[in-house]
C-alpha cells in the first residue's frame, strides 16, 4: 500500500502494456511478408496490363498509318495511342526494353533491344512491343517464363501459347 492507503498497481499496468506491444509487434512481423507478396502480385498484374497497353497501341498505330510501324514509344503517346508512357512497374528505373520482330520474310525472330541501341535495328526489324528489364523471378509464370525480363508483350502475341525464343541484343536475359 502507498501512503494514502491505496494498493500499488502501477507496475501491473506497465507489464500488461509491454505484453500488448510485444504481441502487436509479432503480429506485424507476420503480416509484412504477406503485404510484400501481395504488392509483388499487384506489380505483376500491372506489368501485364501496361505491356499489353503498349502492344495494343502499336497495333492501332500500324492500322492508322498504312502498316508503318512506330519508331519510338514517344510517338505512340504524342499521337494519342497511349494515354501516357507507362513505366515498367517491376524494374528499379521503370525503363522498358524494346521488342523488335525481324522484318525478313518467313522469320519469326523476336529481338529484345535496349532503347539506346534501337536506331541500329530499325533498318532490319520493326518495333512490335516491350519487355521488362527486371531480372527478378515472379510468383507466376507468364507464357512459360518465370523471370520478368523474359516476359515480352508484342503485337500479335497469343497469350495461350508458350513464349517464343527471344534473342537479347546488348542486354542479358
């Protein structure tokens, strides 16, 4: 008892508070991996959405320009085929690699080219899509591929078929 004749209970309140804070901290530590997983799954869904937006914009551009292919992503935005230049949601810098299709008749070779090397490819290939630059492995497979930089989105792709072989020019898979 204290001097006023009341029992001392200040210590018990502090112990209960410490136990509550500890339990809350453990619960939060358990929830963090779930939040990270959910955030990565949302980024993967956004990657697929944005990649298809680029492929669709290229298709619309080709239709409205008498089968001429765009020379950059910026032209798709300037001519209102894309609402905005979407960044890659899973790469650190938001940059996309370009997907070119070899223009030689009878070939179905897809080239993955970084934007700074693109000028050298316009004479022998056409710009048909985008590919992520992130080397991370995803939770899901996209057309048989696990790594994001193997997920190519291009004009005429069939999402129910396996990803064709991609040839990387100046970048690693």
